[in-house]
């Protein structure tokens, strides 16, 4: 009898309330995918935005507030990439996911942020990228730091799962390293290639693989181009011999297509997040697709 009771007690420990999954909300699809990788079956994860949305401008909806109210944890990109999440978190009035709470994870912690403004920030610089360029997840190597932040957050909320999160982090980094090697190998012949990007979102990617961005079609982040700026882009592309134009799926393709025609460059419709294009389902797919398009 005593043995049975002990067995039941042990069962209760593993299958009791402690086994309830942590409810994690993320601001982006990439973060949802990464959190699922690290959290495994101890977490249920949902992203507020989808991969085909411009992550600077996500329309807040009441359904998002309801989900945040029930969440144990919030994982965000930070800087000013997902500032729209602030009003949602405020409306949710859930102390577990506010800034500084154990369930608050900003994956930019420990990232070397590029293009941090020096000196005075004014309206002439545009309204976004005010803390530096927030598109750091597009250097795949940065995802190791992001995953580490997520693992630390999960371990804070669920200390008994810490060894699982640590093991998942280790196996993630191992797979990432193998993929990085493959991507670097495929991109090696493109080192020094000059490119143009629609939005200033690819500097981390360019840095990781030795590409050089000579112009952005947006004159400033978030500002659509004037005809005069488009002329300037065309001139620069001809002078530098830029070969590609990267355009996220949520930007218009007409301008870049016209520029491509006039310069002989290739305008590539790309995804900057999981779900950004059909067939780009995961964070790793983002790079598989892009590397495939550029190196073929
Ligand atoms: Zn941006």
C-alpha cells in the first residue's frame, strides 16, 4: 500500500499542475519558432504578428490583448521593432509580462546593435530605427544569443525544466552551426557583391555574408521613395554594379521591378520572417530561401 501511495505521489509530481505548459506569447513568428525549439513540450507558444507583416507597423487588436492577459511570458525583439506591443501589454494588465518581470524576455539583450544613432536624434532621421537597426535576427548567428535569452527566461519561470531548456539550447546551437557553415559556403562566391535593399533591414545579413548594401529604396526607414530618390538609386546601382534588390513581400514590387529593368539587376521578393512567403515556414527557411535565391 505504501509503495502504491509513493508511486501515486511520484506520478502526481510529474503529471500534476507543475506539468501545465507555460503559455508564451511572442511578438514575431521567428521568436515563436525559436521559443518552441527551446521550450519543447513544456511550452505552448503563439506569435502576435505573422511573418508576412511589416513588423514596424502591426495593428493592435483586442484579441491580442486577451491572449496577453493569459500569458506567462512575453518574448519580444525589442529596440523599436515591436513598440506596438507596449500598448497591448499595458491594456492586458498582466503583471507577469511587464518590463522587468520574470516573464519578460527581450531577445536583443547581449546583441551587438548596429547603426546606433550618435548625437541628437531628430525627425530628419525618420521615425523608426531610433535605438539603432533592430533587424538583428537577420544575422542567423545572432539567434544563438536570442535562444540563450529565451532559455534563461523559461528557466526563471520553470526552474525544474531548466535542464531541458539547456539541452535544447545546446542542440539548437549545434544545428545552427552546421547550417551556418552551409550558408557561408554557398555565399562565399558572392563576397563583396553590391546589393540594394528596399527597407534598411538587411545590414546584419549583409555583414554576416560579406555583401555590401549601396542604397535603400526607402530614403529613410519607413519613408516611401520619391521619384528623385529612385533616380539616385538607379545612378548608384549603375556606378557600383549592384546586382540584387531585396524586397520583403509586404513592400510594393513595382518600383523595384522598374529599377531592376533599368539596371539589369535582379529584384528578389524575399521573406524576413518565418511565414513571410509560401514555402518559408521556419526561421531557418528564411536563410535557406535567401541564400538559395542569391547563390543560384
Ligand atoms: Zn526597420
